[in-house]
């Protein structure tokens, strides 16, 4: 009965979404303004029903209800509870239900808390959100039912993909989905503003927290996903430009540009057209990412291959939503008044350059991701676009973006002088020059992108602190600290990426017991290989003793694991983290001579990549809290005035 109740909740949520859309369309007329409150109520009730459906699906997984086909295909009664929980969204149907659940809850939250825009614009916004939800309800109910029964009922399930049996999966997809759906709210606000011709500061202030919140979760999701792939897949890399990795990066790039644009509109009433267009683009990238991952067009550890009919359904939704929004943009953008003007040398000018560079990088990633798919569809030839293309094209633009990031925060609004701007960052410029000289002396032969990446990261780290110089730190707004910390996080991540790429050391050997091998500053000795067992796997575990110079030796235990449900073999890396990097070890196969393959990496400063990602997200959170505190204070002063 739990599955039937969940399906019933979905069937109730779907017509409520349609009702919400119809009421919103009628409520746009001033003669039917009485319907606008009803739109809010229906949005909240719809969110409650879809949340109930998801909770009931989670219950089916936690109870190992093998009468539900989705549980059979993606769980097992002997799995730890965490993997039963993550199995709920570790598949196509469950992940799409999670998507539409967050979508419904977000719409309900907008209906409850939003008071900054006029009622008519909010009504149009909730109508757009309802239309998005209704399309995904139709997809779940007619093409991807998560509550379908299994006949006959098997004794037990097939288990979750072992590569996904990791605590990271309980965190990575939900955070990304919250980010994607946050972009849907920004998209709905943009559509609502275009419909009512209400593109102004109030609209931007209402949109900004949703964009910022979505951006924070996208940052966390990408950072966590990168580290999960790094330690779980055993390939030793932190980013491979995999198409599904790119599918999460593209919305983040668009959201980053949108975040800066909507901030200008909210504070200075500028970049109106930019803000609307970027809101459409950011959600479009989220939809394209959903299509790539859920259509079966890609084969990846991240993707769930499904039948072409489902892919066609998602593609149709993508065409309707994106095509409709672009058509509305083309029709109405001429009615959007020009915002406050500014000179090229100004903070607004720097933010425009920031958006142009982010858009160019987004275009490069978009083409590199989709062109091979298009070429294969047209000619049947399989093409591969990998790191050489992305690094050579996006790398130089990223370095230019770093320069703009250093100049923008110290520039004045509307009008400034370039000489004065450079003077404000004289110290970071000096530090950058010294870093350039030091790198030229210490490592003159490393790749130019890595060389400049290290130098510019040091310079950006210093420049990111410039907005705090000469200020009363106690009176500095929290959102200023957030901006500083986020920009500093970018510098930290860039330093980690460039340093690891420049100085990584790798050793691939076939080792006998007792043999010692060198990698970077370490010696590693293979001592033994023994069978071990876990809660749902068996493994061969190597014992390796590593030592750095005259330091204390320590043990690493990489494994080659075998899962029975479903039958899969995986490599579990062993990683030793030190302040200046990580020693990374993977156990391979034996050969006919009794030797074992070992892959050893020394990755200097690699942990800075994920530390920087965490700092960026924390900086975003500080900005969000700071803005909320400021607006709350303004509202209280108005209430008592």
C-alpha cells in the first residue's frame, strides 16, 4: 500500500500543478486579482503532495520492499541503510522524483516567503514554476513511474551499482539537484518579470537569494563529486572533462555569471537584459545536463542509460521550456528599459567583462561536450574531445578571468580611472611579479598554463583581500566578507590545480613482495596481500609501507573489491594526506610471474582544489546570510517607522 499511496500522491500533485498554472494565467488579469492568493495556496499544497510521494519511495527502499520494481533493481535487503537511502536516487526514476520534489518544494517556499515583488509578478512566477513541474510530473507518471510493481515478487534485489555505494552519493546528487532547481526558480522569476514587464531592482532582489543559494549548492555538489570520483574510481584524476562532469559545470558557469549580473541589477539597477538572458541560459544548462544524464545518450558512471523514448520526452520538455522562454525574451526584451549607465572602467564594466569571459568558457565547454554527440548522430563516427581541447581553449580565458576578478572588487561603481584601480592593487601586483620571478627561477620548464596558474593564483589570493584594506573590519558587512572569501577560495583552488598539474609524479610498476619503489619524495614497499571481507563485499587487500626520507613509516591498504549484488569488481584507492599533498596508491592485477601491478602517485597541493571549493561555498553562504540580515533590518526599520 505504501507504493500505491506514493503514486496517488504524485497523481494528486500533477493536477494541482496544472491548476496552479491555470489560476496564475487567470490571475494576471486585474479583474481576477482575487485568484492570486489561491495560486500561493495551491503551490504549497502541491509541494506537500510531491514531498509525501518522495518520502514514501524512501520508505520502500529502507524497508526493502521487493514488490516495487525500482527497489528490486537498485537495492538489496543486506545493504547498509545508507546505501538503501542513496539507492532511492541512485537510479533514473528515483532521481527524477527527487528533482521534481525539490522543484515542488521550491515553488511552495516562494509562495510562502516571497514579498519583495508585486503580487502580479509573483503570480506569473509561480505560474511558470507550475508549468515546469507539470512537465516533469507527466514524465514520471507516463514514462518513468518510480512506484511500478514487480511481478512476480523476487526474494531479494539486484543491489546498487558498487561504484555508487559510497557515502559521497548520499550527498553529491541532492546538492546538485538543489542547485539545478534553484536555477528553475531564477528562470521562473525571469519569465514572470518578462510577462509583467517588471524588470527592476525589486525583481532582482527577490531573485538574488535563490540564485546565490543555488550557486552554493552547485559549488558543493561539483566539489564533492570531484573528490568522490577522485578517490572512488581509482584513476587518480580530479577532473577528466567527462561529458557528465561538464553537464554540472555548465550550469555553474552560467549561475556564476547570473549571480554577478543580478547583484548589479539589485544594487545599481543595471544589466537588466543581461540578468534576464542569463537566468534563461542558466536553467537551460540545467535542463541540458538533465537530458545528457537521463536520456541514455551517454555511457558514464554518472549516467543512467534508459530507453530512447524517455530521452525524447526530456528533449521535448527542454525544447518547450527553453524555446518558449527564448521566444518570450525576443518578444518582450524591447520593452525592458535600459538600466543605469556606466563607464567601461568601473565595477559594472568589470562585471560585464566577467560575464563575457564566463559565457565564452561556457560556450567552449558546451561545444566540446555536445559536438561529438551531434557528429555521431549525423555521421555515425565516434569523436572524442578531451582535456587537450578544454585546457588549451578554456585555460587562457580562465587566466584572463582571474585578472578581472582581481580588478573588479576594488573598482568604483559607475565611473573610475584605470590608473587609480591599479594603484589600489599595487601590493598584489608586486606580489604577483615576485611570484613570477620565483617560479621562473624555481621551475622554468613547466607548462605555461601551470606556470601562469600558480603565479596568478598567488596574485589573486592577495588581491581578494584588497577590499578589506583600510576598512573598519567590525563594521564591514558580512556579504563583503563572503565575496572576499569566495574569491580567495578561487585562488586556493587554482593554486591546487596548477601545482598538481605541474609537479605530479606517477610510478606504474609490477611489484614482487618486499620490493621498494620511489614516487616523488616517498619510497613504497609492498609487504603482503591478504583476503578481507566487508558488509557486502570481499577483497584482496595490499599492505604497503611508505616512508618519506628519515620520517616515520606508515601503512597504506589499497583493495581490489568484488561485490556480489550485482557482480562487480572495483579498485579502492589508499590515500595518505599530508600538508603538502597526497600519496595515492591503487592495487591492480597479478601477472603470471607472481607480481602485482601498482600505480603510485605523488600529488603535491592537490587538496587545495577541494579546500578552495569549500571556501567558495562558505563565502557564498556568508553573502547569503549577510544579505538576509541586511534586508531583515531594512524591513524592521520600515515596520517601526
